[in-house]
C-alpha cells in the first residue's frame, strides 16, 4: 500500500527502526534507473548508504546525508506521497446523484435503508456507501426523508442555507433555489436545524417546523403545524400559504413541467393562499387567475397570464 511504503521510507530517513524502509531505500539508491515512478523494486543488496548508516550508528555520530542524497530522498518521498494521494483518491467514497425530473416525483432507498421521496425538479447527492462517523447527503429542491435509525451515525442533510441533523426520524425539507425560504417540517422524532449563514440552530419535533428566510438570514421555529399537512406534494396536492405569485408560478412550472409567463407585471407582488388536489395544469392556472382577477391564454404551449 502506498501509505505503508511512504511510512517505511519516512521512518528510515528519520532514523527510526524500519528494516523494510532501509531495504527499499538501499535498493532505490543503488539502482535508481531500474525503478519507474510508480513502482519500487525491493532487493536485499548492500549499499554504501547502508554501510554509512551502520557506521554512523556505531559511533553515535550525527546522521547526515550528502545534498545529492537528500535530493534523491526528497524525490522518492514525493513519488511515494503522490502514489499515496492517488491511492486514497481511487478508494474515496464514490458519490452518486439522483434527480426527479420536472413534472415527476422520485423515490430512492439509500445504502443504510433510509428512504427518500423527491419532489419535481429536486436533486439528491449521496455516497454509494456510508463510511465514517456520519451519514451525509446534499439536497437541492424538496424531499421527504424517512431516516433509518442509527444512534452512532447521525444523518445530515446539507442544503445551501441549512444543515439538518437527525438520528432516525421522518421529515420534509424544502430548499428550492428560486424560493426565498427554506424549511424543515417534522413528522416523527427530533431534528436539529442549523443555519450555515449565522450558525443559529433550533431543535424541531413533530408538529413543528424550522424556517430560514433569505431576506433576513434568520432561522425561525414554528409550532402547531398539522402533521397531516406535511409533504402533501407526495399525494399530488399543492398548498400555497400567503405565497408570492412569482413562487406560485415557479411551483406550477416545476410540478407540471409547463411554461407559465406573467405578462402583467403589476400582479407580481400579489400573494396567494390556495389548496389544489390532483388537478391538471390548466385548471390550476385558471383557478390562480380567478383568485388574482386575471385571465390567461395559451400561446405556443405557454400559459400566458395577463
């Protein structure tokens, strides 16, 4: 293994016990031309360096090398260090990615048994296998997690504004890039939500949610959240609660994979509260227009609101 080779040589040059390092160094020093960069041939041949080292040890003299030898020592350590780096890189935990397309939902089971449901236009990055003290994934968009319990290995979900840490629980995270807020709503268990912007953190339990607001960079906790209202998107139900019209349009576009254009910019500041259950895109657009007292028509496949 490159790490072991590196340490053997390093210990020997530092005058620490390392018979293997001495043997490897002697062979390289005697026959440098026979050793390619990525390989070290080992032999039991004697060398001037070995005799010098033995003589120095017998006389308790200070161990020193000729500059040329130090250059060669630096060279071999560099080669071994590079080999070790390449070896570590090749054995690093491989990352995978799962994406739910626009207008679709997706579900994936991770290596530890954790189940993740992804809403439309969401991306989850995760390791093929979990290693180390934590289980960490990265989310862009919205997902519902049912995390497998493992008290010794906390599960951490990273978004661009928050880190959510759990041991084993179920909860929903919404973190779309085009939204001004990110939120975590808990169904079972307890989670800790930390803002990576301010380092604020809150604990969230069933029926509660944590909300990070980008405009103020503040993390807030809310109680009395109906559990049966969490992750209704999994049942093809869309809920808007005092939501800016721009976000309503973005949600419709993402959930139905359709293009919606707001021609009347005066309507942009309106906010909407509504509940749509398993309705097609044209009906949802029509109902939104009724709420804001507007109209729409389709032009080249685009829903144009005026």
